[in-house]
């Protein structure tokens, strides 16, 4: 007779979890090129966050889309990706500003930007390749170009005639076409906006609510060790 109320309570709790706002976070699992070493499993990462009071709704191993060949000792890009309750994550990052080495998983967009340098060189040297010519190269390979723009690589370049200007041709394509674009020599463009999103910092509103009163000494953040 008592099983029905218990079952209804469990169902209600499950429905609440299903509709609760959530975010996806990740941490590299410690795998490195050319090195055999123990790595953290997704469930280990999940248990770690659960112990900090964060509700973990899912855990899996995925790959970060790193660029190019990596040397021995560099991370492979394997990561533990966890789906967590958004409210718990905000509380956790308020208490631990470094987010314990976790970042927000922002690599699931339907589209990505890829780029190549346009060939322009300082002092007017080099012949800049037009956007239309590179776009035609992508289209010829069956890669639909949804948008294109001139930009720069965001790096500092030595000021000398003949050095790169840093100017790039950037193209928005479907994520499913990324591998094909890479085979043509295009690289994934990680913009400052994406980099900012990856940083798992608490919201300003939540941070202001947690701010100590004027004149009070702020308690030091609790250190959280990395899993590797």
C-alpha cells in the first residue's frame, strides 16, 4: 500500500531533474601522446563532482577537436564530459573560482569556422587570395559555405617586410564537414568569444550575491585538486 506514494515521489523527482537547467562541463582526463599513464574515467570525474554537492546527470568520454599533430607528452584531447545541474554548477564555481580545472563544453554547435591564411605579406608583398577563390575550393569538395569573412589570427607578427600579415580567410561550414575541410588544409578557428565561453566562471549576479559585506574579510577559496 505504501509503494504507490513512494513511486510517485520518485517519478516526480525524476521529472524535476529532467526539466532542471543543465550545463555540460569537461576536464582533460590526463591522456598524453606517446605516454602510457593512468587516466581518470568519466565516472571517477562524476563521483568527484558529486562529492562537492554537484548533481551529475550524465558522464561520457569525448574528444576535444584539437588542431594538427601533437608532440609526445602533449594532451591527446580526451576529456571527461559531464552534464550537471546549472544551479549546482553556479554554486560550485562561486566557491571554487578555478572551477577545479573544468571548463564549459562548447564544441557541439551545428556549425564551425575554418580558416587559411590569405597569403598577404607585409610591405605589400604576396598576393592575397580572395575569399571567393577559397570558398570555391571548399564548394568543389562538396563543403557548403554558409558565410565567409576576412579576419586575423590574433597573433603578434614580427614587423618585417615579407612576414605574414596574419590576415585569414574564415568560412562557416557544417560541423560534419570539418574533417573534409581539414584534409584541404583548413584549420578550426577558435575565436576569442569561444575561448571566453570555455572559461567556467560564475555569473556576475550570483557572484554579487556571494560577495562579502564591506569591511569583512573574504574567506579564501577552498582548493580542489585536479584529477590528474
